[in-house]
C-alpha cells in the first residue's frame, strides 16, 4: 500500500507525520506524532474490532491496551517490527472502545524503553449484523432447518448439511416401529430441534444436544 509521508516541523516538542491513507473513494488524512506508533486502521468487522498501526522504527515489541465502560483496561504484548495489529472479539454493540499502543525496545539488561502511548477510540455499531442471533467469532449458524440459528463450528454446519442430504438413504425402506421415519440399523434421530427425525450416527445426536446446550454462550450478547 502506497502512502505519502510529510514531516511537519515546529509543532511542539515532536514533529508530526501526515499519513495519507487510501480508502475506497476517499483519501483520509491523519496526523501522526513522529515519536510513537500511529494507529492507522480502527474499524468494526462483524463482532470484531480490528486495530492496525505503523511504527516509526522496527520495535522489539508493542504494548497494546484497550478498555470500554464497565471493564478495566487490558494490556497485551504483540510482536515487533515496523507495524502491528490487534483484534478485539465479541465487542458490544453501541459501546465506545478506547485503544492505545506504544513501541518498545529491550536493552542489554532485559528492561524495556518505550515510546509514549498513541490513543484512539471508536463507538461500535448500535446493532449487531444478525441481530440477537449473531454468533461469536469462529461460530456459524447450524441450519439444520430454515431458521435454525444455533451457533456451531463451521465443520458441524457442513456435517449437518451432509446429514440432511443423506437423510432418505438412512431410513429403513420398509418402515418399522416408528413408521416411515424409522432409521436403519446403526442410526438414530438427530433431534437437533423438536420433530427432527433426520437419521444420524449416535455421536452426531449427542453433538447436536451439546450444541443446543451451549447455544446461548456462543452468541454475542
């Protein structure tokens, strides 16, 4: 990504660097102090807040802090270089998040010399992208039937689609004690929802029950 750097002298103790950041249809401008890293990206991607910054040198590591109302400030150390990034998952809707970053170098005695903090903030979207059924990062809707919004792993959703496709081939062709929905030997009803009589291996039914139990904990709240 190309960016133009302009040093502006005489603005306090430290000079400022003007980053011209290309964005689709708009060229944004940001004044960045030359004595610390500069946050150049701060945006929401679904339920995740994405933060990226550039350093004015190759630091050994970066310290990153974030906070929101009702939560104490949290600090993490990220790898060094001339740039870095951090992601905050499962962000709350309509909430202001404050983020800070500083660059650090370790000396021969293992102690760190760090720059001042660069601080920025953003307010997340007031509405979640998929309403109250929005899944946390790493989970997707199961879709065992239309409207099945239980949050599961992508692998489980793929398996669920495959079980639906094979449903007819796993039913007893001559019926049985449970009528036309009687499963072949070795299969049981999935019971992912009331009336779900798709025939699956027993371990799949157990997985569906566990996913139902964990459903609420996997949604962004």
